[in-house]
């Protein structure tokens, strides 16, 4: 993927999670673990879908409520990525309903 930026959301969940997010299209996500083998967490409107590894508990990707047709990848879960070289875009998720 073209990591031209990562998003850092200030909502209570994202802030505590510490994720560096990057959105991708369906065809751009190729998980090594099948989705069916991951744990799914949903809350509030049940539109967002957070997928967790059943072994380690990490959240590598999710379907965001504001763009449920896309995947949000937690870039911190990717190997060999220089996190300090990627521009950060702040998102005010705390201001959304």
C-alpha cells in the first residue's frame, strides 16, 4: 500500500488503543489469518467491526463506522515500516456521534 499518511483518531477507543490507522480498499487487504478465525467486537450502532487476533489480542484491522466499505489497517501491526517517516493526520473522532 501507499503509506502516504496515517490517521490518529482522538476518540476514547482509538486514543487508548494507540493505533496508527490507514484506510485501504477491499482488494488491498490480504490478511494472513482468515477473518473467520479472528474475534469480532462491535458496539453502539454495530456498524464498525473490530477484528482481533484470538492468540495475542491485537487489533490489526477494522471496518470503520464512517466508511464501512473500507478497511482501516493498524500500521503498527505491519513489519518493516518506518513509522517515524509517515506523516500523521489528526482525526477528531471525539466530535462524531
